[in-house]
């Protein structure tokens, strides 16, 4: 590890968007600490290491504060934290159980808080934190538990940006729209087709699309942006699909 190399911690790094973020941060020259409760996180790290990257993997549950603190002590000081690990599911509101609701909060919101706090305690001044929210923080069907947990992540991001500003730590959120990962595989092919028809740019997002936005907010280039939510959804949240061109009225 060179003297100038920065260290980035990424949660939920075994697959999907988290894996895409690890690959991007490695390409940008960071030493990456990849965390996930799935053992596959070791395969991700091994593959990148064989290509010359500096990556460490730890199997860990982000809710385990003592284990997170140990990892931060072992690999700190930290320059960047990307809080990406989360779960989701769909349920009719009438059937949504308190257990589902609490579990989503426990992982998506409290887990994010734990990693951010233990990381911030060991972060160099001038560090950056990126929390992965979801475009659905503004509302989504049959996901009240997930929507509420991600709206809380947005609130947490804004509050952290204020509280950590004296140390010049910039804290932002990225809110992805629909991205092609295992998280989407619970959808029927019909629902996936419907989703595609709603995408203004004509395609479902790829993990790399999210990783690019994260990479900017996590970088030293982000000098003056904090407390913001960057929606990365191919324009879907504009609420308007493409209409066929109309004949010019006065032609
Ligand atoms: N895929 C999408 O369409 C989409 C849309 C909006 C937001 N997001 C957000 O992007 C992030 C990544 O989503 P994804 O689609 O890659 O999901 P994914 O399910 O493919 O990956 C999530 C990863 O987080 C890990 N994880 C979950 N709970 C954990 C815990 N308690 N401790 C440690 N690791 C844990 C999982 O093992 C998994 O590897 C999530 O925050 C998700 O809410 C995804």
C-alpha cells in the first residue's frame, strides 16, 4: 500500500451494486475493504487481487457493532465509507408484518448508522461517506417497510452531513432507480418488462451506472457537495415517458 493510497470500506460487496462499486473504487486506486455477510465476498476480493488490486474481504453482518469496530480498527484510518448493504421484499400493505418492517429498519437504517458511526470515529478529517438510499424513498408500491427505511437513510445522510461538517467530512446519498441485480430477481418477467417500459433512457440501470456516481461523490473531487441525494435512475423520476413525436401544429 502506497503512502498516498486512500482506504475505502464498502458494505454489501459480495454482488450486485456493491460489487460494482468495489470494482470501480479499485480501478480508481483505492485500497478497498469489502464487507458482506455472504462468503462470496472473498471470491470478489480474490479475483481483484489476482489482477493486482489491494482488496481485503471480511464476512460480517453490518448489525454487529463490535465486529464492525474491530474491522475499522484493523484497517483504519478510513477515508471513504460506502454504505450499500440492504435487503428488500414486496408485500401488500395489509399483509406487511412487523417483523418485515423491523428487519428492514434493522439492516437498511440501523446497520447503515452503525457502519457510518464506527467508520466516522476512525475516519481522517476530509473523508467522504456515501449512503446508498433508493429512488423509492419518495414512494413505491408494496414496499412500505423498505421505502420507510430508505427515507430514514436520506434523513440520516442529511443529519450526518451537518454533524460531521466541522471535520470536513462530506456525506451524501445516491438513490438508484431500477438496477439489474439479484435484488430484482423476485420480480416476474412480466413485471420486469413493465419496469423496462417505464425507463426514460430505454434500459434498466447496471451496477456500473451507480458505481460511477458513487465514485464521484466519494472522491476528493467532491469538495463542496454534502447532504445531497443524487438520484441515478435514467430519468424515471421525471414522471414522464417518451411520447411519439407530434406533427407540428402550424406546418
Ligand atoms: N437493485 C435495485 O434496483 C436497487 C434500486 C434502488 C436501491 N438499491 C439499493 O442498492 C443497494 C445494493 O442493492 P443490490 O441490488 O446490489 O442488492 P443485492 O441484494 O444484490 O446485494 C446486497 C448485498 O448486501 C448484503 N447484505 C444484506 N444484508 C446484510 C447485512 N446485514 N450485513 C452484511 N451484508 C448484508 C447481501 O448479502 C448482498 O450481497 C441496496 O442498498 C439497495 O437497497 C437497489
